[in-house]
C-alpha cells in the first residue's frame, strides 16, 4: 500500500496522457470519414484538394490506416522506483568551524638525535673493582649505578604505594622473619597491570614459609600474600593446604614459573624441597623423588624439553644431587617434579623407569681442577663433598660461549667451583 501511495502521482499523469491520445485518435477517425464522403462528390483529384472538415485542415489525403497504431499505454512504462529519489534535508546546518580543529602543535616534538632501538638508559654492568657506596636510608652498601629502597621490615605492616592497591598497607599480615632465597615471577593473567610477584622464603627455624610481595608496572607495592607455611593465626590467613614448614633457606625457579622452596633443617631431622605456586592456584607439594637433606639451593638446565635439576646441601656430609626427570614428563610442568605415588612405591630405591634418575657428584681427584662423574650411590657422593666442597650454598646453570656450565660455592672453603658438563672437567677459584 505504501508503495502505491508513493507512485500515485506518476500513475495519474500516465492515465491523463492516455485519455488525451484516445480523444485525438477518435477525432482523426471521424474527420477521415467526413473527408471520404465529401471527396466522392466534389473533387476528381482528392490528393491535391484542400477540404475543411470540422475546422480541421487536412493538407494531404490520409492513409487508409494510421502509420502507427495507437497505443493504449504510455510509450515507456513507469519504473517501479524513481531513478533518483529526492535528497533528504541536511541533518545539520553548515558549521562555522572545521569539524576537527588543527592541533596547536605536533604530538611529539622532533628529536635532536636519530631514533635508535637501544634503551635510553644504558644497561647496568657490575664492575667488580668498583668501590661500594653507602646508602644512609637503608644502611646498605651498593655498587655505583644501583639504587635501593626499603619496602618493609620484619614484624611491621608493608605500606602499599600502588594506586591499584585495595588497602593502605598489609594490615595484620606483617613482613615475614628471616627473609632468604627469592625470585620474581610474571604471569600475564595474575599480573594484568604489567607488574610482577617477588616471592621470598622465611628461614625461621620454627615457622618458615613463602611470602610474595606484589608489584605493579611502576614497581610500587600493590599487595602482600602468604603462599606456604606460617600459622593460621599470623594475620595472613590460613596455611595453604594446611601444610607446615620451617627453616626455608633458598631454592630456585622452575622453567614453568613456580618456586622451589628448600628446608635447611638439622642433620638429624632433615627437610624436603617443596614446589610452590606464586599465585596460589594450587597447594604446595613436597618433592619426594630427591629425598631428604639439609637443603640449600636449586638450579635448572632447561636446554631440552625435559629440564635437569641440581640441588645443593649446606652440610659437610651433604651431596650435590642431579635429578633428571623421566621423558614421560613431557611437556614439562608441575608434575615433572612429582612422579605418581604408584611409581614411587614400585621403583623405590631404583633409578629411571618413569620416576627419573637421581645421581650424585663425585670428584676423581683433589686440588683446584680435575675430572668428575655422576654416581647413583649417595654415600659416594657424600664422601666426595666432605673431601672437596663441603657446605655448599648457591648453585647456578648457564651457557657460556655455547658451553653448558654449572657453578656452585663452598661456604666453608670460600671457593667457586665450575663444572664443564659436556667435558666432564672441573676447576675452582677463590
């Protein structure tokens, strides 16, 4: 119906034109009849005579039939839609100013120097010969080029300086005692603001644990949380998984972004190493496969799909341990350090076979250099440590000029030991 009303003017015009055409044709036919009647009696040459019929002048004789038969519709049918619809009114009147004003100045001022890909602040390089500088605010001595600030003190609330923080400080969850080994972690979901977690052990001999300071993208403190140990009444919430721990000395970071916290308990009551999630998505879990010890630190050789782990013990009769997980743990992740209880029970006292291989470092000679090998006999490993590198502390893995190297330190001897893993040789330096 709406379409009809839209095109009604065009239809009325077409009907009017048709009626006029019919009237003209009717008059022409009537005139022709009158002309034939008069010519037959008054003229012998009707083709050249002029006859007036009903006030219409015929200059020549009409044909018997019209040259073109009359049509009963317009020569061109009206289109269903007009070829050009009328344009609507402008939505707005003309403006007196441009739609976008020109910017008063460039968005960025021109640089004086050419743009380079290097950072504006040169990377820090530690010079071992530099003189340490005293920082009066913290009472620490730091290398030139470094800055230091205090973010919290044991037994006190930690001030939250981030604009994203929910509270002003950590409240009753005060800074943990005896902070020791630590690492930083960054997760794209948990650290959605571009910040990171700094997780630190508590080497308290009675109530240890792992606590994390959460930083935002500007390195300002956003939160402080407990991830392992402590007590249910320490103001930081209940113990994750209801698990207790103590004397958490050092540990290490895994390739998949978890923290291994190692207990340095007494020799008579040796501890374990635990895997801890910095973001609290799962409860801490004890690493059974490497056994007990007076643990210190862990390092990871992650050159391959299944990484290799090295653990040190801070005791004269300790042993440097090498744990190679089973190939069945691919892809590497949390469970790489935790063979199933069934496998542990079935393969107790053995190596390989789905639970990984545990070996111990043995030096073949004394002095400042020599060769080494890995033994599956823990007693052989303990004798080697007692004779050559007692009371181990930190351990680290690195590739230097394409060579895989393991570094570790003997606290008692105050020496750095270097293992060239592919060559099977070692050396030590003071």
